[in-house]
C-alpha cells in the first residue's frame, strides 16, 4: 500500500513553498523507508522551484541533502535494518546498465533519476526531502557513520560530494599541492575543509574582502585573494596546481587561468546560467585544463561521508524550521547565510 506523506511543495514559478499531502510508494523488496529528520537547502533547490533551468514539473518537493532513520525495509534488503541512520543525496536510481553505472559513476549515467523532479520507471514523479518520510532503493541509500551529527552533516550529501569528487579525481588530494577555491559559499567552504584535510595548501579567491577573516581564521585557509584586485592576482600568478570554481554567477575565467601553474587544472562545479568565455591561449601556452564535475557516484559518496566523519569535516549551518523555508530561500538568493541552511524536518514538519 502507498504511504501517506506530508511535504512542502512549490506549485508554480513563484517558487513559494507550502504544505502538500502526497503518497510515497509502498516499500518494495529492495526499498528502504525512512523518517526524514533533517534536509539541507541547496542552491539548485532555489533554481528548481522557480523553474530557472526550464525543466521543473509542478508540484515540486525539493531537497536532496536528506538524512533520517530507517523505519521499514523490503524483504530483499541486505544492507540496512530499522533504526539505522541513513542519508539520500541527489540521486535515487539510474539505468544500471551503462558503462558509467558499471563503474560506480551513476551520476554520469545518461538516464539518472534524481531525488526530486525526475520520473520513476512507473511514471510517477520523485519528491525530495522537504517531507516527513522517504522511500528509496537500498543501492542509493548512504549509511550514516555512528557519532557523526546528522543535522550538521546533511549538506555533505550534495555540497560535500560535489567538492570531494573533483579533488580526488583530478589528483588535487595530495599533501604539498596548492589548491585554489573560488567562492566561499555553501560549496566553497566545504571545499576548503576537504582540501585542508587532504594536506594541501589552500588559497580562497573571492570578490568579497569581508570574507578574508572567516577564510583564514575559521576555515583554516592559508591565503586569500580578492579577485577584483589585479595586483593581488598578479602577485599570485602561476602559483596554483588546481582550482575548484564553485561560483554559479557570471564571472571571468582568464584571471583564474593565470593563477594556475603549467599543467594546472581549473575544475568548474558551479553552474552559471549563461556560457562563460574561455580564451584558448592561456590553455595551450601552459597545457592547462578546464574541466567540469558533477556530484559523485554512490560508492564515492559513501567514501566521502566516511572520510568526513574520520576527519570531523562538517559544514557550517544555520538550522531552521520548515515554516521558515520561504524566508530562507529569499536569504539564499542574497547569499545571506553562513553557509548552508538545514531544515529540522523531524521537529518542525507537522500535519496541518
């Protein structure tokens, strides 16, 4: 039997969220049902509820940084039992047949099924973590480490893997390397923490001089560059092995490329709405690379959470109640949060 669920949904491009009753599927043989305790707010939630990417299907229940406790498991589930702490990130299924899926890279599957605003094989829409319960296939559930806080850790399921994966894949996880992080927001502050845990030297690059103290003192960055100050950038030219660019607004790439050593890598994880201009000469003159990266597969997401627990890497969050979520979205639009909102779903989502 389908399960009654309560969430908060947007119903049109205003993006205004309000209570929404719906059904989750019955827990099938390989499914895990869990009570949602916390859900992080990601910038992509904001894009999606306002249909800024042009693919939103309303009503939409956002949320893909979801953590909770297992309440029920299907008869063939082997990895989880009731009472286990778990999480769900950006995906709840994939085709399972392609080369990407075979190599634990479900995030690059041509037919991914995302945690919300995607269509399941039975034709129903996926609804995200701004809701009281979730049901997902056990292969897409993350085991939450014991004694690792679920409330503070929830954003790692998107912001964490989005920055951990490129640091690992592009070899920027070795002690002694010098890594730049562009933008000190939800993604950027987590990138700094992971890069430091890997033993690298970290330079934060930001338009805002007001973030310097925070970057150096609270987050442990080694250096700070104001991207609007040509002299600062000039002094640091050719000093970085790699850069993780987390900025989703329009911004120039040439000043960043100039900071890279020969053979350096600029990895873009932010998603500006319009194309960025890419001059070729700085690439060919020093064999530099510009690449992209999107979240990570389930195996790597589990590896990331375990690494974060071992090194006590937690995002800086502001806890909110579900009825504050529209205000939180307005503040997120103005970058008025340090650095991630997390909804206390378990305590604040009540039936109307």
